[in-house]
C-alpha cells in the first residue's frame, strides 16, 4: 500500500511543537493520526478523544480559505490528494474535557470506561489487559456501588451527580477474569461420509 506524508500542526500538544510530518497510507484515519502523534511525543496518558483534526483549504485564485472539521474515520491522505500541494494543511485541535475524580485525568465526554482504564494503565506503564478491570460508581452517603458498562462514558455519568463530593469512581480488578485461550484449530476432513476434527475413529472410541 503506497505511503505519503502529511504535515500536522500540533501546538496544542506543546508550545514548542510547531508541526510534525507523518508518513501514512491512504487508508490511515484521523483517529490513527491522533494516536500516532500522542505516541511519538510519549503522551499515551493523554485521552485521544480530546483531540481532532481540522483541514484548512485555500483556493488561491478566489482568495478563499475554509476550515473543515474532520470526522474520526476521514482519510487525511486521500483528502490531501484532492488539492494542489501546499493548498491544504492539517491542525490538531482539542475538545472540551473534564477531570475525573481522585486520579485526575483530563478526558472527553465521549471517552468510554474501557478507554479510561486503558489510559490509566498507560499512566503506570502496565501491560495488563483492560478486561481485567471494571469501573464502579460509588456513593458514600447512600452506601451503594454500581458497576459501569464498558461502553458507558464516565464524564457523562459524573455530570449527573447532584453532589459531587458524595460520589467517586473506583476501579476494581475482576477476580473472575480468565485470559482468552487460543482455540484449537479444527482440521476438518471428509471421512466415510462425515466430518471429523482430524482424529481417527479409533481415537474417538
């Protein structure tokens, strides 16, 4: 698959970063570009949902400049190829976020439980799997805990708290977690008009 380069202006990451040139394919999505930028600058603890790409397109003859907000699944290389070289540029932008409780993390209101856990694991350079943990909503005054679904968005849950001081999130290890085992590959073959998994009739008896 052919590669091309795009230049992404990324001062929102750090004031000293003007732009970063990335080598990508024509199938690379905006979300993958954001993740690549965070990885290159060792910012894996940053929530990728807080960032998005814009594309500034200039029509020189008309003197018109337009800024487009790109969808996560948009393909920057393909979009760039539709315009003369130098007439378009990409910029990394930030979305509005909020702080999670106790371990303060700036996250997006679109960030899911699983994504939040992955960010926390990255903060501690942990190689453990996201599926080993669950996130709970805890209310001290009412003495209850509610396990959140992996696709729930913690910041949206937090925004519904009437008295934030009474609530917090708690991450717990799933004690019943079992790592996925590689399933045995069945070698199907025709044997006497029926299918077997590669064992002989003698082995089945």
